[in-house]
């Protein structure tokens, strides 16, 4: 399946694999997606859309088994505070629906921040730009393709 995200990777000559999976609209969690594509939740990355109080919108890419540390994101983005964007605003801002959000091919180029722990994996899974499609990619290639800034401890284990 050729989504805008996949076309961008092709144009950049980045190596990747695609994994399709059956979508359960009642469970779009990263943990469920990880199980369906055969990867650990800590290796399956979700893309969240956030807004900083000074610098505007950002993408935060964290492992599926983690929660976003908004204070860490704010510091990395040079904001005093950041908040998650309400779900109803995600599609108008990015062009993607929940479960399909990716930095690649988004309607607008927002700053992107990825948990630095991703770089320890040989490959990670990220959304392919639609529900039911994941891209398996080397984290360094993903960072290069998206311009994402690695940030230590951007994601934290749930309390």
C-alpha cells in the first residue's frame, strides 16, 4: 500500500518494510498494534500531537508502552508548557486520523521529537499514515527522514 508516508520514504531511498494488520476500531492502542505486527510495545512507536505555549505544535514520538512526559517535551521544544491536542483537532492539523498519525507526509511541518531510547533498537515500528499499516524502519533512518530530535526520557512508564 502506497501512502504519502511510504512515498516519502521511497523518494528518500530509505529502506523499510510494511506490515499490514486488521484494525479493531474499539482498540487502537499501541500495545494492540504491536501484538498484531509481531513487535514489542517498547519497539512500536506512537505519534502524538502536542501544542507548546510559545512555539506552537509539535509531534512527540514515544514507545507504545510509555506515556509522554509533557515537561520533558516542553523543555526540548523551548516551551514553558505543552499539552496534548484534543483528538478532534488532530485530523485538521495533520491530515491523519487517530491510529494513523505520522510525521511523514503530515499536512504541516511541525517540530518532531522522538524518545532517544528508540535509537537503541535495530528497527522500530511507526504508523504508515493510515490505520492498519505500520512501517518497520531503522530508527536512525526515521530520524533522518523526519528531522526528529532525539530527546532522552521523552516517554516514561505509566505510574
